C-alpha cells in the first residue's frame, strides 16, 4: 500500500496507472506479443487485459496489429509515445521505489525484491 501511495503520484504526469505501466513493461519485454500472451505472463485475466490494452491504445501508447506469423491473432506493440512514456515513467517509479526501500540496506532491498519476485511468480498465482 505504501509503495502504491508513492508510485501513483509519480505516474500521474504520464497519465497512466501502475497497472497500465506494468502492461507497457510487459509489452516492451517480449515484443511483439499477443494480448493473451501478455495476460498469461502478468497473471491477469483476458478480459482485464483487453480493457487495459484498450485504455493504452486510446492514449496512443500501444497499437494492435496483425501477427505476421498468424493472421488470426493481433500483437500489441509500443508506439513511439509509448516508448517515451515507458522510459520516463520507469525513472519516476524507480525513484519512488528507492524512497520506499530507503530504510533498507542494499542487501536487504535486493533480498526484499527477490522475495517479492518469487512470491509473484509462484505457480498457481497466474490467471488461466
């Protein structure tokens, strides 16, 4: 909750939420990806992912286009505005995270991040 209290205002200038920022990160990590693949990797149900991508597309940050390998599917890719927003938003979120983890030593902060990553990626926690 406290981290969200720090990151939400950090993202306000970019007009995106923390969830939307996470989608931009996921799109950027394995581009091009289908909405279904992104939803699976993020552990988000497909309906929620469609809504998130719709919102980002309306803001001009992502675009859907036919998958060159399978014309029945669409892939999601960052637009130039999406790339710029992601870069700037990532810096803002990193700063908020540094403030949040400030009381911890570097080793403690690294261990905390790793524990969260392990918990978040645990089997059975992802959407089907």
